[in-house]
C-alpha cells in the first residue's frame, strides 16, 4: 500500500495508517495552538483525535471479525483522515450474513458510547442532556458523543456507508440481489442529492459527503452488475489464447520486441515449461531505465503471482485479480499454461455480453 505505514498486526489483520493522517494531526495540533497557545491544549486535542481513531479501528474490527465467522478473511485495515477501511476479501452472498457484517461496525460504536454513558452516569459526571457538547465537554463526554455520531452517520442508508449495505441486505431477503442493489443505490443517490442541497445552503462539508455517497452508490451498482454477468462462466471463455511467453534466461530485449510488435503488456515467464514468474510492463520499463536491455528476464520478473485454473469461474477469478491488484493472471490447466486473463479482456468480454443481451446486462 503506497503512502501508508504499518502500525501493527492484531488478530491476524495488518493495521496501516495513511500518510495524510499525519496532516490531520498536524492541522488539529496547529489549530489548538492558535486558539489556546498552550502545549496541554495541543496535546489533549491530538489525544482526542487518536482516541477517536482508535474507536474507528475498533469499528472496522467489528466488520472484519464478524465476516471471519463466515469464513471471509480481511488482510488489511487502513486509516484515512476521513475514516477507516477494512479490506474484506469479499462480501457474504447470504443477505442475513451481510446484514450482520454491516451492522457489526456501528454496533461497536454504540457499545463504546453506552459504556462511556454508564461510566459518566455512575461517577456522577454526566451533565444534563441539554449541555452535552462535542466542543466544550470533558474528554469522555466528547468521546461518547462522537461514537454516537459515528454510529448514526454510518447508518445513513446509502452506499458506501454501512447503512447502504444494511438496506440492500434487507431488500435482498425479498428481492433478487441485483435488483436489491439497484434500489439501494437509487435510494442512496436520493440521499446524496438531499445532502448536497442542504449542504449548499449550510455546510460545504455536506456537499463533499454527498459527492462521496453518489460515487459510492454508482460503484456498488456497477460492481454487482459485473458480478452477475460473470457468474457461471468459466475462465476459459474469456481468456487470451494468443500471447507471447518469455523464458527465464531470455534477455529483456526479447520482451521489448514483443511489446513493440503487439499489444501485450505483461508476459508469463517459463522455465522448463512451468510458469515461474510474470514480467510486467511497469517492471520492464523500470529495469530498462536502470540496467539496459541485456539483463535476463529472471532477474526482474515478479515471482509472487497468482494463477487460475481455466475451469474456475470468472467471478472468483476476477475477485482474486482485484484483491491482488494484478493486471494479468496466467491461466493453467493440468500444470500447463493455457491462457492469460487480463483486465482488458474481461472488460471486453463483458461488453460483448452486454451487446448480445442488452436487457439482462442492465437489469
Ligand atoms: Zn463501517
């Protein structure tokens, strides 16, 4: 992950923090310094942001650990200034499971808020409801309010918020999955329009959220459309079968020749008939600039790659391509290289499917 630092690994999930997060901490520290001109104010301001983001991480763990109960792994949680993202390998197909995974995040914030409320109540530190304030209250009081806000905000019924998934899951218990997503996306975009409109007259931040929600709804709907059109089709139907391969001992100049005569970007590298690596266009260009074209392919090829069996379904092959952010995957069968699966080819395959069945592809 670019521009991210690993904070640690907890319960088998790597937690990363994005570089822009430091900007936020700097900004908060600076604005407290401007207001109060004391180090203690700056420290308590930053302390609050860190406590808030700990709650966000726990929210993401709520999603990830619930998904794990259904056999779905999460490798990475990344913290951005606008919140956290848990990269789940996939979403559960069963709507009741998706409902539980989606609700688990906000439930964590409700739980934290409830524990803080009980603590404040029993220690006699709870002010009257009217005087509760996110800006001037005590540390714990503010943390409680912020957790309640996080839970409510995430339950807005619009993608990419958890509420969008909750809504889709509820619809999907009665409707077909694509149709449920379509309705949830339309409702989400309706919410975005209302947000944007209110924002224009009050808070520019709302316009920003509206935009975020609009794009999220669009993405979710097109992902599901894609998933539906890929279901039940084997990889062999969409793979490239005319392509060049390289031998591990070939010089880089061979790859240059192939790139110039064709449109292939990435090359499977063979050694004794077995795929031993992938040479990507990007790595090739980098190596050419640094070392020239006489170097052997084996010295710069990537040895960590995923391959897929030609009988596997496109849907799962495409999901693992997205998960590893691979552009090209070698397709094998019975230990032999039989094809290449590329992002472009899958896209082309979908375009052809859509042209052949216009009514189904837009369902
Ligand atoms: Zn969430």
